[in-house]
């Protein structure tokens, strides 16, 4: 072979290399770049979608648990209101399938279902169930079960339970248990083209799938222990996958989104095929032996190389302008076709990215909805860092405490707590951060106007932040205090009524026990007066001895009675304290009406809206007991007895008005004497001590009592008490020898 042949061969080979290498490198670069982008985009799309589904599941389950916890916080659920409460839970949230209320021993008190009615005979003991033991034995604030499939309903269910706590004693009284349907989660898993989405529990069992038949088939799945990646399924099918977790309590659900590698890489396969075709064509064209052929192909190949580099750089509009009918022209046309197909494929990829944009927009819409909920919910919501510095607060802070949310940002929550509560709140906060657990406590919080409100705080740490939910319970605590005061006054009034009854029992017993010795004395004195001259001196002495013994017996009875009365009604010190006199009057009326249900009705009127007064609660109870008891006793059933509470500049005024038998005018001056009874009261039971006790209690207050009466028309007793009485010694004493 001569020089020219060798030169032509070398040039031909050189031309082939010059043409082939740029095309080969460009094809490899484009193929690898496209494969990498498609793999990353597929995995990012799967991860975003799985995170979205996990977030929706968390919102769904949290919403159900919040609804159940709110129902459990309703205080004072009576037995006849249990069914109504459970039905209202079903009506409020359509995802609940069944709700039950258990007593503290685990026995079902009531159970209602959305699908069928449940008779009392089917109520069962659930003391051994996890939903009862987790709350009662382990002390969990809320319990979440595994997701299970119900063959009757043909859908997945989940059980949650929470305690019902007595706010006064802090003891667990009942347990609220609910089953809710997983249909809303199933509806989220809409099938996307080329993708499959499903939800696993901790056992690997599929509890929700975009293909319902797989859930019905009770299928278990095992996936690699990583959040994103690629693995081969049992059937040999390779898939890209991404997982996200939704945790609540001790339970955890795993959302899996997967896509076939073959479907995700279709575009990359097409690009590799085109690159292979171009390389093959380049090699065929490079075989031509002549230098003229080399000269003719060098420029077009160079143009192709430039266009390929432009495409590799991202300019998919680059094309070659080679004309003619030769192989180079065909190669150029093929290259242009490849570039056009590549551009079309990239357009399709951009369409897929647009779909992801729609998903992102939907997530932003959901975020906006959650933000609106955060701002508009009436409870105090806030987010703080672990040092207690507020980062965000909702509008309720201004509505309840007067602080605009923007003013709270950056301030320490502890600065608003009452100084007496700060040390306790700091201890709660430290315990919550150290143990990473939810805490619930009450503490006073200062409003912008300077006063304090009692706030119930619920704080939960998560992801380096503290999430705060709080409620103003000031009115609730004031109501509880009012109820407690009402019960205390009621018990005090009942004790005084028993003491009053004891006085009358003492007098009745005394009159009965004295009847016999007095009769003996009377008989003996009659005999002595009638037969003084006819009986002997010894018989007269015997009669005097009998009279003396009976007198001693009478004195012993009187002494025992006085000792008993003094032990029961000892002279107590005058002890004025501020009490709710309105409540005491109402309690007095209730007790009198309850004790004498067949007597005249009693009405209470607070004319001047008097609430708190400085009086001796025990003595005032005795005044009300005796005046109201007499008014009811001496009034016909058809006439109303009226208790009025009033005041003027100098006195607190109490009036008891009846329309009964009245008091004779001649008796009015003596009615406050001990054991004195009016002429028209002899047919009624009584000891004659009631009004004497009333006068004694009034005078201890430094007050006075007046009476006006008309026979057969009624009587009005009016008590005047100083607004802030000083200690006054009793003006008279009862049963103490005075």
C-alpha cells in the first residue's frame, strides 16, 4: 500500500474518529443526564406525594382525637345525657362509626352505632381491652389502636379512647371509646398514572390502597428500611419508592408511593436508542475510502457535533442545515429528528413537572386553610421555642387577654403569668422539655388591662417547638366556687335546723318528764290541805318526804336537761365573716320547702341585689330557720310566704311575710320571751323558744327585730342588721340559768 493509500486510510479513520467521538460523547452525556434527571424527578415526586398523604392522615386522625377529647372535657355528664352526648359525637363527625362510654371499672354504660342500634343486653365489660387498660392502668391521655379491617362494614377501622376526669377531684370517672372509619384515608389514595400508593401499619399489613381489592385481600408487604430508593418486588418488578410516616401515640402508619422503573425510564430508553442509531450511522458514513468523501463529511459532521453539544448544553432548539441526498444529509435529518423527539420528550417531562406544581399548589391551599383555622379558632393557640419565647399566636389572644398577636411575638410567655404561679409553671415547662411529653395545668395570666384570668394550658413539644392550646376557664372556676359555697351553706343551714329541732325536743321531753312528779306533788298537797286534822303526824311527815323526793327528782331532771342543752347550744363567740347572703337565703328557702313539702309555698326576692354581707353565718341561719319555719307553720297551704332581702344606707334588712293566723295585739309585747306561746297558737306544735332564739341572734349582730301583725291576716317580721357589725355580747341567755 502506497503513501497515498495509507494517508487516505488514515484520514478516513481520522475522519471516522472525529465524527464518531463527539456524537458518542454527546449521546452518552445526554443519556446519563436524562436518566439522572428522570430518576431524581420520579423519586422527588414520590416523596412529595407520600409526605402529602402522611400529613393528611395525621390531620385526619388528630381531628378525630380532638373531637373525642373535647367531648370528654364536658363536665357533669348526667346518666340520662350519656346517649345524647354519644349521638352528638356521631352527628358532629361522620367518620365515627361507633362511640361507647365505660365506667371506671370498664363496663359499658352506653354504646351507640351509626349502622345499627345496640340494646342494653349487648353492653359488655371491656376492662381487659387495650383501649381501657391504656387509659386506666397506664395513665395515657389518649389511646390509638392498630388499624383493623371490619368484615361486616368491608372497610378499615381504628379505635381511640380518652379518660373523663372529674375536675373537682381530679379522679378518672369514665372512659370514652370510639371507632372511626378509614374511608377518608382510602379516598385520598386516588390512582395516579404510572404510580401506586398504599398505607402500611407497623406489622407490614396494607390498611389502605388505591386498589380496594388489595385491602380486602389482607395483603402484607415488606419494603427496604429507607425513606426513598429502588428495590425489586417479589414478582421481579423493579420500582422506585418513597415512604413517609404518620405517628400518633404509640402507633405508626407508613405511606408508600411507588412507580415502575420501566415506566419512569421510558424517555431515557428512547434517548439511548436514538444515540445508538446516530453512532451507528456515523460509523457507516466514516467507512467511505476517499479523501473527497472525508472532505465532504468533515464539515457536516462538525455541524452535527456543534448541534449535539448545544443540545447537551440544554439548547433543544439546535438543528443542522445540511442539504442533499447523501448519507450526511440523511444523518443530519436523523439528528434533527432525534433533537425534535428529545424536545418533545422534555416537553412531556415539563408537563409532568406541571402536575407536581398543581400538587404543590394544593398543599399550599391546605396550608392556607390550616393557617385560617389557626387564626380563627376561639381557643388560644400559639407556637414557642423551647425557652418559652412566643413565635406565633392567633387572634384569640387579643379576644381573651387583649394582646394583639404581633405584639406577643418574641416575648416570653412566663412574663404574662401571675408572679405566684411562675415557679410552678417553670417547673412544668422544664419537665415537659426534658421528658418530651404533653403537660396540662392551670395558671393565672395577666390581661392587657392588668387583671388576671385563669387559663388552662395544654403544651406539647414537637420538632424543636412547643405547641400551645389554652382556654379561659375563669367563669368555669367561678361557677364551681359558687356551687361549692352553695353546698357549704346548705350543709350549715341543715346543722342549724337540727339544733333548732333539738331545742324543741328538749322542751317536749322536759314537759313529759315533769308531768309525773308534779302530779305526785299535787296529790300530796291536796291530801295535806284537805285532811290536815284527820291524818296523823307520821302520815303528814311521810307526805312531806314524798314531796321533797319529787322536788329533788324534778331538780335532777332540770339539771340534766340544762347540761344537755348547754352541750348542744353552747355560747359560741360572735364570728362575722363575709358570706354570700343571697345564696344563704336561697338555700334556706330550699331546705324549708324540702322539709315541709305539704306546707305553704315560699318565695325569695332580693330587692336591692345584695350579694355579700359581713354576718355570722351560724347565727343568721338560726334567724332564717325559726322565722321561715313559723311563717310556714302558721300559714294555710294556699297562701304564699315571702322572704325579702333589702338594704338602706344604714342597715341590711331581712323581712319574712306571711298571711297566716296572725298574733293577737295583747300578745305582741311578750312573743320574744322564752317559752311564751300566744293564745291562738296552742293548737300548733311548738316550744315557745323560736322567737327568743331569733332575738338573741339579732342582738348578737348589734341589730334589732320588729313585728307587725293583724289577727287572721298575717304577720311581718323585719330584721335590721348593721352592714359591718362589731362583736356584741348576747343580750339574753337561754337555758343557762339567766
